[in-house]
């Protein structure tokens, strides 16, 4: 564990030839899908870039949709990695949420993530099963990873939550909404690390302490009492 309270997650086990081939296919698929779109993307083009054979590609992923979803799975694994680190480290909630929020938002703001999200939205009408799978494999998995960390902090007595899963959804939406939505609409919007940090710091403070302390006017308080 390092001084920031995170753990070294590097895998020291040797990578098999099959794993290397799978990683090469996914990397090539990412390039082809983003360049050509889902419908125009060719499995042959992916093999040409990655090496190997079509038979190996199909045996590993089944079809083009299977490959596309495997590519999404890999991206989600990268996004949820920091949540697993903070959970394993039992990191204090304020520090852990700041690191999780910054990593989550930074990943979503990467050009590849923005392009992938736009691509998935464009598939909703003709290939609705792909966005549905994206929600199940992506949004639900990210929310669960954060909820697991929040539950750990509840068990430690650091926070109290009636519904950790709903709280996780709220935190993730607040973290991404302001910066990521703007970047999706405008390619010139590219928030830097300091802007991301400032935004996430505000979200963490709001999440842990509340946005405002509401003080009703005397006439409002009396009417509520009635």
C-alpha cells in the first residue's frame, strides 16, 4: 500500500498467448469501431490490424456484437479499477470518493470514451440490445462497484446510508454531469486535471455534507406546522 492509501494492483502472473491475442483483438476492434462505426466495421479489418485469424476471432467472441461488448467490458474494468482499490484499502470515505470521482470523470472525458458513448447512443434505435447491454454491463457494474465501497464505509461506522446503491448512482451522476455532458456536446471542451479535481471536490462535499442548509422563513415554518 502506498502513502495515498491505495494498493498496488499490478498483476505479476505471466500473460498467456491467448490473453495476448484477445487483448490485440480488442485493441484493434476499438480502433475500427471508432473509425468506421458499428455497422460498417468489418471483422476482417479487425483481424488485419490485430493479426491472427478470423476463426480465432469468432471462437473467442462469437460475432461482431460479442466483440463489441467485450471491448466495452474492458473499458468498464478500467473505470471500476479504482473503486476496487479503495475498497481493498478500506480508504477513508472523503479521500476515497475524491480519488474515485477524479478517476471516473477523467476516464469518461478521454476522447475514446466520449466517442464510444456517442457511438452507443447512435445504436439505440437500430440495435437496441447493445445499449441495453451497455447499461447492464457498464452503468450497473460501475454503480455496484461504488456501492460496495460505500457499504464498506457503512460497516466501518464512518457513514450512514439507507440505500447505498441509490447513493452510488447519485454520486456518479453528480461527478460526470457537469463536465462530461459539456464535452459530449462540444469537442472544444476538454477539462484539465485541476478543473476535474475542483469539480469532484465540490461533489464530494455536497455528497457528504449536503448542498445547502435550508432555513425556512418564519411564515413558511408556521404554515408547515399547521
